[in-house]
């Protein structure tokens, strides 16, 4: 007869001071302090995950703030063509009233300033630096004998026409070239700064303010027939400013051809 075992009622009662356990297979799960530590390890979020979430949240907030400030619009708002045009218009007007420095090369023909002018607008042109000449050539061989021997291989150039600041020479272009039909403006000073807007041409000199007779991009050049033997550049400021009317050179804006 197999031995019988008896369980005392006091042994089977649950002792609140002792941890209980249950066995499933080979694994024992405890509801005591060991079970609490096990549960905490599973619920704990790694520190790097918390840090990453914080960084992402801060970045999204910063991007939203920057985008709103930069665009001047609420995020998600569709910007139409009219709104874009309204945004650009103040910038265009500001550029018209700002003096833009332009380098004008005496060895090139008509050069664009990039400034678009409308008919009736007051165009202001000022030479603020530089000089040029309409005729420069190397020193003739017969004149080199007076120079030291160590300058034999040195290029020496002479100006056959005096340098000027865009005000031009004493003669008209047609008087110097002998071919008035080929001068940019035949009856204006040779080697002076001249302008063109559309088909209309204007004498400028060292400074000039005039009303445009047509729409178009402002172009500048030296008033000379041939530019290959020229030398020098002028630094020129151009703008559209109705308040400037008293800087005119002699014959400024004349003739209009």
C-alpha cells in the first residue's frame, strides 16, 4: 500500500508574509521582490530612446518656427501667384532706387547694366571711378632707343588720345573718326560715356540724369568707332530716381537718336 501524505490545513493556508509561486514546466515565476525586479526591467525604456525622442521633438519645433518666420505665412498655407508677386514687388522697387555699380569696358561695344527702365522714368548715371582712352598703342621701335637696355623686352604702351573719366574729348565722334554713320552717337563727344534704352541713345558724360523716351534695358559704352585699340574701364552707378535732376554734364541726354 503506497504511503499516503497528509497536508496540514495550516500548511496549505496562504502566509501573507511569504511570497507565492507557481510552476509551469521548468520555469518558476515569483510574485515576490524578485518578480518586481523582473517586471521593472521589462518596463524600463533605454535612456538613448528618451534622448532621441527629445531631440526629434525639439528639431520639429525649431523647423516650424523658422519656416513661419522666413516665409511670413502660417505653415501649410498655399501661396498663390498674386501673393508671390506682391512679395517681389517691394524688392524690385528697392533695386530701382538703389545705386548699382557697373564696370563699363572701353574695349567692348554695348554692355547691359541689367536695369530695366520704363518710358518716362528718370534715369540717373554717375561715373564714380576709373579712366579710359579711345586710342592706345605700343611704343614705336624708333622711340625705344632712349630707354635702358634692360627694358628691351618690356611692353611700353602710349595713349594717343588722352585719358578721361567718361566726359570725353574736345571733338565730336564724327570729327575724329571720319565715318559719322558708324559712331554710336556721331554728334556727341568722342570717347565719352553714352547710353542706350531700346532704340533711343543718350549722351551721358561723367554724370547725367534724363527721362527715358522708351522701355528697355539700360546699356552703356564708349562713344568710339573702333574699340579694339581702346584701354581702361569706368565704374558707373546707375539707378532710377525721380528726385535727382541737378547732376547733368554738358549736353546730358542729348541728342536722342
